[in-house]
């Protein structure tokens, strides 16, 4: 025997709402079944709301913003300390003042995501949608990889590859063995993939930076996790500086990384207590090592997006 069904979407939606309402009127939590006190707004057992309604698009937007971008009252207090008082946010977090500010990992993920989305949008607007640059492949020289001993590209139509295994050279040659339009497409698509994977590369480097802080400031008796908090906060500033650099704002763009260097000095001075000459030597050694690691990581990433 076939049961009758209703083809009216409105009645079906009303039925689902009525079911939720009937269950709620039963006096038990719809999530865990716990008996609810009179006029309770939340279940004392699991914490779920007692007055439920079908979700709206606004609810999804609020949930997305709350989970990924940290859009709440504490965001503005956090950004104020992060941008205008170098090292103060880390210092307060380590001193136990945490409830009024966005947690370090959440803040880093929010800022890095926004920064990478902005950089990707700017790249698409300036390069992908721009008229293609058609090179005369047979007469032009184009170096697509140049990491010192590792070089690859085209020289008057002839492919050259130095310092890489033969298999990688052959794969790279297949990528570049195309006409001018195809070559431009390869360059733009590689740029898109590089930006898309930049966040993952930087996310790996943040714990490495914290390990370097542990190495150079081991006499501060701080745990690795405390160094990691400072590394996350400092890389938030790095991402914001990267955005300003990509925007190429006149005057500001010329001094942004000088400002970052001054910011880093002031932040380290507030978080770690040591003499200025000792701090200068440690910072110099640490950033030389970090710059080498950063160049190596970006080089490997650039090679990967060109080949695969």
C-alpha cells in the first residue's frame, strides 16, 4: 500500500517547523533529551538553545565570520594592541590577560586568510585580466627559475636547465615548450598556484620561527608555546605588511618594511628582557637564518607550481 505524499513545499516546511515546535513544547531538549527547567533559554545539560527556528542566510554568515574572521568586540581591542603597541598583545597574553582578546592562532588564521584573499584578488585584477604579453619566443630570453646554482628557462627558443635532476628538467621543458600565448598562460596560472599555496608554506614556517626564538632566546626560560604565541602575532603583522606592499600605495609602500623592522625591534624588546646590543646580535642572526629558510621555502614552492 502506498502512503499519500504532499507535493507542497510550503506545507513540508511548515510540518518540519511544527515538529520542532512540538518537540520543544514537550519540555525536553531537542539535542540531548534533557528535561528543561521552566522558561529556560538554553539547555543546562548540553547548552543548546531551546527556541529553535529554521536557519537563515544571515545565520550562516554570522557563523562563518565568527569562526574564521573573528568578527567580535574583542577583535578591535586585539588589533589596537597588535598594530600600535608592538609586543603588548603577546605580553598580556603571557601574563594571563586573554578573555578580552582574540586567541593567537585564531587571529593568525583570520588575518592570513584575509591577506591571501586580497593578494589573490589583486593578482587576478592586475595580471590575469590584463592583455597578454606575447613574447617572441625564438628571439627572447626568459628565465623562469633562478636560485643561484639552479636555473631554468628559454634562451632564444632553446631550453636550458641547470642544477635540477633530469626528470624535473624534462617536465619543466614540457611546460615551457609552447607558443607565446601558452607561455603567458603558464606564467599566470603558476602565479595563481603560488599565491594559493603561500598560506600553507607560511603556516609551516611559523613553528620554525618559534623554534628559532627558542634557540636564540633560550636564556629567557620561556617555553616553546610562549615563543609560538609571539611568532603568531609577529607573522600577523608580516601578512598585513605584505598586503600594503602588494597594494603599492605611494610613499607607504616604500617604507613599509622599514616600519616592520622597527616594529619587530620594539616588540622583541617588550617581550624579551635583554640588553640592546645582545638583542641586536640575536635579531640579526635570527633574521639572516630565517631569510635563508624563507627563500628556500619559496623557491621550492615556486619550482613545485611550475612543474606540477
